[in-house]
C-alpha cells in the first residue's frame, strides 16, 4: 500500500507545482472596450526604421516624428494607473531580471540590477493622447498584447518639453513585436 500512497503524493505534488498557463486571450482586454483613439494607435503601422531609445534620446527634438523599439520595463510599475501611458526600456542598456540566468526575481521588469543612471538613460515614456492633447483616461496594460516585458515598435511625435533626460513620446502607432 505504501507505493500507492507514494505514487499519489508524487502526482499531487507535480500537479500543484505545474505553472498555470496564462493565455493572452484570457487576460487581454477586448478591443470593443477600448476607445476609438486607442484602437487607431494600435491599428496603425509604425513608420520607418526603428532606432534605439538611447539614440533617440540624444537626437530627438520636440515635435519630431520618430520610431523606436524597446521593452516595457524600467520600473516596478511601468504602466500609469488608469491612463494610456507606460515606460519603454532600451534592451541594449537595460536587462530584465528574467534574462539573467538563475535570477528568480518576481518583478523582472523593474530592472533592479541596472543602475539608476542606466534606467534614466535607457527609458522613454510613451503615452497615447486624445485630440485635445490629453493622455487617454484608460489603462493600456493587457490591451492588444501590451504587457510587462513585451517588445514594441512605436512611432510618435516627441512631446513638447521633452529633453534628453526625459523623453516623452505621443504614440501614433504601436506594434507588439513579441
């Protein structure tokens, strides 16, 4: 009878340790629940060849249209609560903790192993604005595949007041790469 209990215990243990698959379809917000402005940005195709965030921060000027690529990371909370805005990080400068072998960080998008200087140098704020220039009052996380650590290509206009230290991009097109 001991082998039966051992077999049952082993099966139960393995079943409980199994990761629960998280379906993008199960967590993604349906497009019908998003505004027309957000849907338009997600439906538009990025323009031109994307550049790194670090390069864009050193050359981009307010009002200029640019295309960048990066991953949603750089903060423990890369999405702005209740708004269509998030932080995009340059994977050439920042490393998600999950990309470090053996690192089992619960929040790999916070880049806790990177310096504050690298986070400042390697991040940009992406926001989706309405016709009046205000950030949309709707969350963008889990919409159309936009989630922590997703790789995106974004085209947009550099917001007025942006600097090399704080680049803000008003997105006109967002493509989820992976």
